[in-house]
C-alpha cells in the first residue's frame, strides 16, 4: 500500500471550495485525464454511499473506466471516496481547513494494489505523488477560473 498526502492553499472561502468538490461535474474538470464523471446512484452527490463512474482518457487512445463510492462526507470539512481502477483499489479524499482568508486543501490517497498489480508496489508511491500533485494543481486552477468567472458576473 502507498499512502500519499499533499496540500495546497487557495484564496477561495472554505464553503466555496467544499461546494465545488461536492459536485460530480467538478471532479471531471480537475482529476487528471478524467474525460467524464457521472453519478450512477439516485439522490444528491455528496451523500455517503453515492456512486459514480468516471472515464479516464489517455491521449484519446486508451480509455479506462473508474468506479467511485463516497465513503466520507462532512459538510465544509471533508469528502472521501473509495474507487477501483482495473485491479487497483484506492481511497482518496480532501480535508479542508480555513487558512487566513483562504482555504488549505489536504489531498490524501491510499493505493491498494491487488493481484498482479502488487508487482508495481515499488512504483505506487511515485505514481501517487504525481497524481496528487496534478490533482491539486488542476483543482487550484479550476477554483481560480470559477472565482474569476463569478467576479465577471457581478
């Protein structure tokens, strides 16, 4: 198992960051290589037990389905999911804390290889660190775009 944690500070209020994370459509905009993400269970996205299916696309040539289930949800504090990407099971989540006039976003990821993917265990930490960095970079960029767009509409 590889456990990765990384964090970033953004200028948006905690409540706005959580609202963005609490939307299935938002995840398709910042998860690296995510071409689409759609909720597959009825009801609100942010409830524990909610399921979703994503489609990762690499160079438009290779497409991989990812299954998700929300396993933790605490309003304006944290959101976590359990997922499966082929034979790799993972858990990831976001923990939010106020930081001055902005928000600190802590992203964590546990990669749990099964079967033959256990052979890749030595590389899982590096793969996870790259994924965490890209996720937070994309998330920060999308939040900034949202903030700019909301300023223009005022």
